[in-house]
C-alpha cells in the first residue's frame, strides 16, 4: 500500500504517559495488568526517565503527557476497554493527537 505524501512528511512524536506519585496507587488498582507495573512510583519514574534518555539518544521527539487517572478510567469505560498497557498507550496517543503538540505528527503512545 502506498503512503501519501502527507503521511510520509509527518514528524514522529513519541508520547509518554506521565503519572504523578499521588495517583500511582489508583492507577495500579484500576489496571488489569497491575502485576506488570512497578510497585512504587519511584521505581516507575526511574525506568521512565531511563526510557526517555534512550529514546532521545535515538533522536526521537518526546512529549510527556500528564495523566489524570480518573480521566483515564472514564475514557476506558467509554471505549469499553480495560485499563491496561494497550489502553493506556492508546489514551496517550489520542490525547496528543488532539493537542497542539500533536498537530501534523505521527504519534506513538507509550505508557
């Protein structure tokens, strides 16, 4: 399948869901894949910062997206999907796609 010129010329943006320490336990409680999430926010934060450094070395554009856990849960309920890695990544991608930072960019969402 051929890509059109508009798609070929878009800048890639890597969106990373950014979680606050005071909502970490809420995220773990809401997530069906909590066993794969770091038990402590500090551990997640260290891993997320290491990932960002690695992606930046690869030359990728990165945008942190502050995540509201109640908003994420509501979004998942509306989409009728569980709160898990896939839905969290999709949430990040959708939020950035509808933001000024995401305009005219191909977005990859990570959580």
